[in-house]
């Protein structure tokens, strides 16, 4: 195996690098990343995106015992920085695959939405059933892995994923949003996302 591949293998993110509930970075507000990003931050964000892709590759996931995910936030690898990566295709076949520095929700709908199956988290080693109310539509500003300042309008599944990741950057876990008294009942007027 050539050196580059060996080097990648030794530095790839695996489940051993994912911190679990109780680790303090999951409950910290993260610091903005100084832009332009350092080589180290760029390398880390690339590795985060690669991990998400690997986690969705049947062979790699089995080989390295990866739990599948559609996003990852830096606090989940013990790094209290405003960085996140996503890799998924939404119900309309739109692909999202990128890393983001300093993502922030600049506007959102009053209307709420939720994934009928609830949400899961690589930092949570248990099932937490319940409706996770999210903003149905959000506008996010961020700087991409390639250094491009973007303004993204999101709805449906994509809006839920981005909110799950941005929550991590604010020390919020998905189950913080579940109504403990009535976890399976969606809020009034909230729409189900297919
Ligand atoms: O922070 C990221 N993770 O914990 C990765 C694992 N969770 C998921 O992929 C996931 C699963 C269901 C709903 C949403 Cl919204 C997400 Cl994000
Ligand atoms: Ni998560």
C-alpha cells in the first residue's frame, strides 16, 4: 500500500474519536474558527467530511465498525470549534456534501417541522425516541471547506440535519428539544418531513 494511503488510514477518524454523552465539549458553546482557516483546521474538516462518507460506505463501515451518519460537528471529536460537515441526498435528490466553518442560522420560519422517525446521534449510544421539533425552513450563512462564503436556504430533511449539527456547535443535543411530557406528539402545526 502506498505511503499516502497508509498515511490516510492512520489519520482517518473512527468511532474511537467520537466523544459520547458526558464529555464536556458536547455541552460547550464553540469558538469561531479564525478565517482563513489554518492548515490544521482545513485538514480536520476534510477528515470530518471523509468520515461521514466512509460511514455510509458499506465496506468501509463494516471494516472500521463505523456507525452511519449524515453529518458531524467538531465537538463530537472533542474539538470545541465552529466546524461541521454533511454528506447526504434529500428526498428531491439534491446532494449536500461539504464542510462548513462558522455556520449560523440567519433567519428561519415560524413554522416547525420534524422527522417522523425522530433523530439519532453518534455521540449518544442509546435510542432516544421522540419528536424533535425543528424550524421548517432556515437560511444559513457559512464559509465552505473551499473558502467560499455561502448563504444557503434549506427546508425539509436538509433543514433538520443542518439544525442538528449547528445545535452541536451550541452545546445542544437533539433530545433537548423533545417534549418530555408527551414525546411522540408533534407541536401544534408542525409538519412531518418525509
Ligand atoms: O451530529 C451528527 N450525528 O450525530 C451523526 C448521526 N446522526 C445522524 O446522522 C442523524 C440521524 C437522524 C436525524 C438527523 Cl437530523 C441526523 Cl444528523
Ligand atoms: Ni449528533
